[in-house]
């Protein structure tokens, strides 16, 4: 049986695009996860490593909770 469409979705959470849209990247990641995304990419090209690591851990925690 094919996977449902949400399992084929590969969302990219781009921190710069989120900032332009006045969205929190963590909230965007949670929205994708709650919609059924099985994985996602976190893109933070302009972010320093400390904040990136903190955000990455929050996204991992959200993904773990989402299952």
C-alpha cells in the first residue's frame, strides 16, 4: 500500500524565510510534523552555530513527540 501523501512530503524549514514571514521556525516545523510529515530539513544558513544547535534540538524534540 502506498504511503499517504503526507509521508511523501519533504518540507524544508528555512529560518530566513520564516523570519521574512514573521514566523518562528520551531512553530513551522511543528505545523509540518502535526500535518504528518515524517521528516523535514532545517535550513539556517545565516544562523550562528549555538542558536542553530538549540533550534535543532527543539525540532528533534518536537519530532520525537510527534512520533
